[in-house]
């Protein structure tokens, strides 16, 4: 582990200790969860292309899929140098590094689908490579990663709209269009880069948080797009993502986060008691961000947000894990994957593996 990353990990670890968080070793996961994780990771390893990338079937989106799948493997504890999946992680990192362009964009524009939505891939690639960078020892490879991530963060800032959000493509290419889901992807990527010691352009994250605030309607939910107006009002999936974004930005007791939680509880009241299949084409996306949000809350966070709340109303990680994890495990397919909806099987598998491995607290971006 590099000196710079060791400092970050120790700092985050101290904060987690002060908050009462406990890191779990992989072998301490419940046997059924451990098996589900093992089977899921084996599935991802088998689906990886020889050059290191993953794709979403005929849709492609290889940059995004490689970032998501790569993070799932990193959460197991493997790095580019050691661990069961070190070869897979290194090949994924090498492939993504090769997609970095002179302007900082990380994308595989040879795929028509990705050329129309390259900001998703850029964000997930930045998230993954930031974690890889933190584990790299000093040397040419680390310097190359630093350069790629620095230019990538600069591109992210340039791609941001004047409202503070991001769209499927850059502000210039997309005539200023922005929307919530891509915005959250970029915020997590920038936070991951900053946590790893990369210089992130000033105000990029704060402008994005303001964007989400401005996107919050009177009901407390986050609308689809500021560029296109309300678009049907607040959406539970986007609001779950906004909560995770707020926590990633250190906003643990922000009144806005309270509004978002209240909206989600009103508009998705059975979220804690339902597994995959409840939210249709946005299913894994909703659970991905809501699960992270509840994990960040832990078992005491809700009391800090809503002092005096009834026990039955409290949202806690213990409750979520008790109700949700068995459903996630049960929905796993015999080959180790999870059925994909809109974004495909690789994305769904990476998402649910991320949720099942949160207790391992392997990566700083997913630590309390």
C-alpha cells in the first residue's frame, strides 16, 4: 500500500472508529452471503474480455461496465498486485487507462451507444481508477494514473453545465443539457479522486450539490432535469442517489438530506422490505444508491437526522441488511449473476456485489 493511500485509509479508519463502525473480514460474512459474493465475482471474472473490458451485451457501454465490475472486484480485497482477482483488476485498469484521451475524457467512443452517453462511463472509470491509484506504489505507473485522473477531473469540470449538473455528454456537446443520475455519478467520481489525493477543480462538487438542491421540488424529491423542468416531479430513484451524493460530500446532517429521506419514505415506503424487481427498469440503480445511503447511516445516523423518531420509523443498516440481503441473495441466478434490466446483467451483478460487500469497508469511497 502506498504511503499516500495509507494516510487516507488511516484517516478514514479513525473516523469510522469514532462513529462506531466495524470493519468485517470477508470470511466473517454470513455463509450464504459469502457464497453469493464468491459466485458473483467468479461470474464477472469469466465475462471479462481478454483485453480487460466488460460490456453490456449488444449495448456495449464498455467503459461504464468495466468501472462497475472493476470496483466489485476491488471490494473483495484484490488489487493490481495481489489477491485472487489481481490479474482481472490489472487488465481492467490497463484497458481503462488506454481509453484516456488527451482532453481527459475516459471513453470508448468506438461504440455508438457510448458515444451518445460517455459521461456515465467517464464517471465510473474515474471512480475505479481512483481506487487503483491509491494502491499503486510510487513509480511510472502511479505517475501515469495521476496524470489520467488529473486530466479526467479537469474534463469533468469542463463538461459541467452552468447550472452545476452534467448530462449524458458534455455541456458543449449536449447544448447544456443536464440530469440527476449522471450528476451523481460525477460527484462520486470526483470525491473518489479527491480522497485519493488528486487535485479536483475548485467548486466542481459544491456546484453539483447546489444543482441537486435546485433540483429538489416542493415534495422533497429530486426531479429528472433542471434543463427540462420538473418532468413529472420528484423521482425516488434520483432522490436515493442524491442522498448518497450528499453523504459522499460530507453532508451528514444537512436539512436537504432530511427532506430527501422523508420523500423516499413517503414515495417508496416498502423500499426496505423489497428485493430486486420492485422498481422495474430502475431497480438496481435505486437499490445501489439507497443501500449505500443506509450503510452510511449505520445504526445511529437516523437518530441524528431525526431525533426522537419512533423506533418503527427508523431506517438503519441492521434493518436493511436483515430485510434486503436475503432477497438479493435469493434473486441471484444459478450462474452467479443477477438479471439485468435496462443496463444489463454486468451492471446489475456489479451493483448487487457492491451492496453485499459494503460491510467489508475495503474502499474509502464506501466507508462511513
